[in-house]
């Protein structure tokens, strides 16, 4: 069994495995091939990989000789592991062209962002590990851009009031942003359509602001669902009133497979104080702010709107450490003790993440989207 790790390239600093993840695979007689300089942006040298038991190789060699290829971002056309297994983060619900290509090239693909959100799957849950990093880093970026302190200060030079932070969406990223903002001494308010998160917000020291009458769908597996128009109107007023009082708004609200809800409108931005910062972590799925541009910073009426869609790449060493653990935990489900492949499609983690196999699209939600697009 040979596992290959490709270099990400572009603006991506993370890598799928660090040297510390190699020994547990080598112990199972697995050969690990790492593309030259794949770990350099994550502070891992080629030499450290070799010392850990891996071999450094070219991309071409890895694509030709690996049974399983690991890549964080979806493969480009020149990185397709035709006829082999690919473990990646494919966003298949928003990336149907790629899914069709993978099926046509007979790639057996697994997408770790499709992991079921169950207790057993927590060890492979890249959505949670990366959201934890994003939520933390977003607050640090906001604090560094804000022309104010986060905490309250009382000194002989006067009293500084603490900054007010509004967090939209209390999933994994939002709760981490709340915890980090509180550690820095800010006053934090949080809004989410799911009333179930109120207790978690309060236990972390945040104030939960809410709108009556939200729709909670237990069949959505804990995720948010689309709300009624009346609810959306009340929600818009509430968010406008609180955002215009905030120094920082951190947006994390998303609905899987759909465009992110617009929660901060142009008029709200125009009513915010000069110097305020909006961090839009939902930028990758359209953004929660009407003025967000993905992966750009927009300055509108002296309000800075940061649309970074990949904060984890800004903390590549620890992001790769967590990702590598998620990847190796996933590999453990498909490799036996002797290092042989054992794909068990009765396992809900294997079947839930499998996107293409034997030239066909396996995931029902992706199939539905494709048949809708083609109709
Ligand atoms: P997410 O990234 O899908 O969404 C972030 C948050 O945005 C969610 O809390 C959602 O309710 C909220 N949101 C959506 N629309 C909104 C709107 N219009 N206004 C305000 N907020 C809005 O969330 P996530 O962090 O991936 O977590 C999703 C669910 O999965 C949660 O219930 C979480 O507890 C659960 N989860 C389970 C596990 C596990 O058991 N393995 C691990 C992590 C998360």
C-alpha cells in the first residue's frame, strides 16, 4: 500500500500530513510518498519527512505510484489521480463539475467535508478542526485591524471602554470566536437561528440575542434550515440594531449546500462607526455581508470588510497538525493492520464521504444537484 501526499500550491500553506503523522502509517507497512517541499509552508522540511520514514518524490511519480492520494484542496486537472483513491476536501455540493470529472476518470473519491456529524466521526471531522482555527484566527485579525483595545482599561490616562463584538452563527467557528474574544476582554453578543445554542453561548460568557419563532428542523442533523420571510424581517432589524453598536462583527452563518444568508446589508455597514471591522468567514459560500468579496478586503465608509475564506491556512503548522490527525484517523478506517485496503461501505463514515466510485457518483445529494442542474 502506497499513500502519496501532494503539495497544495497557490495561496494554501497547509499540508495533508506532517512528519509526525508518518510513523503510525509506516508501522503498518505503508509506504508514504511526499511531494517535494509539500510541508515547507507548514514549517516541515523534506529532511524531517525522510527522518520520519517517508520518501520525497515528484508529483508525477506520486500520481503514478500511489494507491491513495491525499490533497487538502480539490485536485487541479494536472493532479487527477485517475483510477486511484483520492481523499480530499472537495465541497462536492458546490463543485459538481469536479465531481463529474472524478467519476469520468474512475477516481474513488472521499470528501472529508461530507463527514456525518456524529460522536464517532469527531476524530475525522475536518469541519470542526478547521472551524476551531478559523474562529480563533478571525478574532486575532479583527483585533489587529481595529483601532481600539478589546479589553477595558482604567489608567491615569483615562478609561477605555471594552470593544463590542457581535458574532453571527454559533457553530464551531462562532463559539471559538466567542471564547477568544472573551479571553481578550471584549463584550460579546451572539445571534443564531438555532435556539439550542443559547446555553453554550451563555456558558462561554456571551449574551445570546434572539428572534422569536425560528424554524428548527431535527432532520437537518443539527444544521440550520431556511427561515420564513417574517422571521427574516425581524432578524434583519435585530442584527441591524446590534451591528451598528458593535466595533467588530464576525460572520460565520452558513447553511450546508446553500448560499450563505445575507445578514449584514449595505445600510447596516453605512451606519457602523468608522474603523469598525467585519470578518466574513462565510465568504467562501457567498458571505453574510452584502459587500463581502471573497478573499479580498473591502473598505466601505471606513468600515473594513475582510472576506478571507481560508483562515486555517494562516496558521498552517497547527492547522496541518489537526488536519493530519483527521486524515490519518480516516485512513485507519480503510487500511487494516497489515497495511491492506479494506473499504467497508457499511461504515457510515466511509459511505457518507464517498463521492465517486467505479465511474459513478455515489452521493445522493450530489446526484440530486447534478440532475437539477442538467434538467
Ligand atoms: P455551520 O458552519 O454549518 O454554520 C454555522 C452556524 O451558523 C450554525 O450554528 C448555524 O445555525 C448558523 N446559521 C445558519 N443560518 C443562520 C442565520 N440565518 N442566522 C444566524 N445564524 C445562522 O455550523 P457547524 O459549526 O458546522 O455546526 C453545525 C452543527 O453540527 C451544529 O449543530 C454543531 O453542534 C454540530 N456539530 C456536531 C459535531 C459532532 O457531533 N461530530 C461536530 C461539530 C459540529
